[in-house]
C-alpha cells in the first residue's frame, strides 16, 4: 500500500514536470517576403504625407486670409472661444 501511494505521487510529480508546449518542427524564415511589399508601403506613406501637407497648407492659408479680414476676425474669435468652451 505504501509503495502504491509513492508510485501515484511519483506519477503526479512526473506529469507536472512535462513541458506544456512541444516543438514539432522548428521555424525557418521564408525565402522571400509575401506581404506587405516594401515598395507599396513607401509609396503609400509618401502619398499620405503629401496629402497631409497640402491640406495643412490650405488650412493655414484659409486662417491667414480670415485673420486679415476684420469681419471674419470676429467670427474666428467666436469660433476659437466656442472651441475652448467659453461664451
């Protein structure tokens, strides 16, 4: 009876020491990349950057034009105050 209990304890201990993950096949790098294509990423980033720069330039020009016109200065001041949450 003592040997049977020791045998069961040994089996439980052995099962706890077993690795949880077994490596079936080691990973190997691919011969060539499939996605994302580096050229596509560079062209897309360049196009988005150019679009953002053009939009920023138009916005800056519109704000400068509005700042020179006295009637629009009041509207712009009201808009800024509303944006900041002041009446």
